[in-house]
C-alpha cells in the first residue's frame, strides 16, 4: 500500500509513526532482526517501516532481502530507501523492479553520499574511467524522483529528505543553510515527491520553524504534503554524540545538560533519553496543525527505547477486531 493512501485513510486527529531499520551484515543478525521485527510489528503497529540503502548500492541485496521480510513475510507497508549517486542506471532499474515485484510501493529517493564528494559532485560521473557513464543522469535526489515518476508514473509513492536545521546556520556556520537547501526541496517536490521525511534533530524549535516555513511557503507546494519529523531514540551517550556530529544535528544545551549529568550511567541515559524524546513528540504534537501527525523513528534496529517512547506518547494504535483477525491467518480460518 502507498504511505500517502494510508495517511489519508486515517481519522483526522490521528497520530502515526514509522520505524527505520538497516539490513544486518550477518545471517545471525538477520535472524535476530527477523524475530525482533515480528514482535515489534505486533506490539507497536507502525503505519509503515523503512529499509535503508547503502550508498552506491553497497547493501542492495541485503536491503531487498530485508524489504522482502518486512513487506512480504510480515505484511508491513514498506518504504525502501534508494540512493542515486555512484549507482549505475542498471542498478537503479533493478532495484526499482525488484521492489515492484516484492509489492513495495514506497521509495525514499535520496542522493546518497558520494565517495569523493567534491570532485564527484562537480563532474557527476565518479572516476572518469568508468565505462558506465549513466551516473550523469543521477546527480541529485531530484533526478531520481523525476526518473521514478517518469518510468513508473504513479505506481510508487515517493518520499524525499528534508533538513530542518538549515534554519540554525547562524550558530552552525558549517551547516547547510535553509536558503541554499530550500530550492532543492522545492525541486524535489515539483518533480513529484509525495512526502518529506526529515533528518534527525533534537532541536524541536528548529523543526517547528522549518515546518511552519514550509507550510506557509508562497509556492503552496508544501501546504498539504506530509512532513514527517525524524527522531532518533537515545541509546547511549556515545551513540548520541556520534550521530549528532555526523548529521550536524544541534544538541540544545538543556538536553545536553540533562544527559551530561547521568552520562556514566547507561541505564539512566536511556531513561532520560526516553523522557527527552517523549517531550519532543508531545511538543511537536502541540505545534503541528496539519493532521494526521506523523513521526519517524531511527531505531538503529533496537526495540526498547522506541517502544517506551511510543507507549509514553500513546502513539501505538489500538487493535481493532478486524486487525486481530487479519493479523493471524489461523484466526481468520476459525471465523470463517
Ligand atoms: P539532495 O536533495 O540531492 O541534496 C543534496 C545536497 O545537494 C543539498 O545540500 C542540496 O543543497 C544540494 N543540491 C541538490 N540539488 C542541487 C542542484 N540541482 N544543484 C546544486 N546543488 C544541489 N543515505 C544513504 O546512503 N542511505 C539511506 O538509506 C539514507 N536514508 C536517509 C533517510 C533520511 C530521512 C535522510 C534525511 C537522509 C538519508 N540518507 C541516506 C542520507 C542522504 O543520502 C544524505 O543526506 C545525502 O548527503 C543527501 O541526500 P538528499 O537526498 O538530501 O540529496
């Protein structure tokens, strides 16, 4: 099912959420994730799940195997990420076709991070001695959105990445500024993007400003499009410092102070982390006027922290009798 159809079918005042997973490297890791996912799909009931894609197609087989598990075996609406730099057109075609065959109807269209960024970005073709020069077609995520829409029309619901902290460039001069980034989000949306999913952030104000800016944008492009804020539950102090550094997400001083106070106690960091993320969710719920409201969680394939946040914020949808029967084929047989 398409994510946008599912969102449109929700009651007006509903909240929904998605969970992101990456394909494990080993068979054992895959088996562990399989049982975790079965459990999480029943107990948490996300509207959809995301499966990440390794830049340049490095995880293509494993990402597709994970998408097969989530979409086909577990019956979860799946959004497959797909990057386009350093990917031949052939690889992109294969990925899209495989996704279609699996019944995946949602793609998050991304640029990905080129291996040799500046040089690559300027000539767009990688090494130069690469026989397959089809990368020229795909320099930016907008190129991929355009390609998917041209080739598959409306078969796929296509999402794109948004970066809320373009706003706070004054305190972070190294960050992309929103002024330079917004035209590209406009381009991606004009190319046919159906929803926007954001980079992780801890600065709720920055997100709220970003959402307001998009919603009120004079183009009208963002008036109705789902904008899904990306939140990363806090698993440990070290992981938090590393991921915020990598993503250029600002850690507001009050959040940092609360975590600094307990940083030597892993359990306490997790507990305070659940408080922090839950407060972020509640605050976004309050400020977001466009409903239904969505939240995306970067799970890092872990269950507990996100489960606590979802429970605390009452984001887990109640099970209807129809869900209970359709979830379990044996039950359906009994009813019939
Ligand atoms: P684009 O929208 O193409 O933008 C990239 C940069 O180029 C922007 O700074 C923009 O300002 C600039 N730009 C865009 N178009 C033009 C143009 N025409 N001319 C000049 N400049 C331009 N990466 C992975 O490898 N795998 C994943 O699974 C993955 N999942 C992600 C999920 C989310 C929700 C997010 C937010 C990011 C994810 N990423 C993933 C990371 C992403 O690939 C990187 O952030 C990448 O650097 C940018 O991708 P993009 O799609 O935003 O690119």
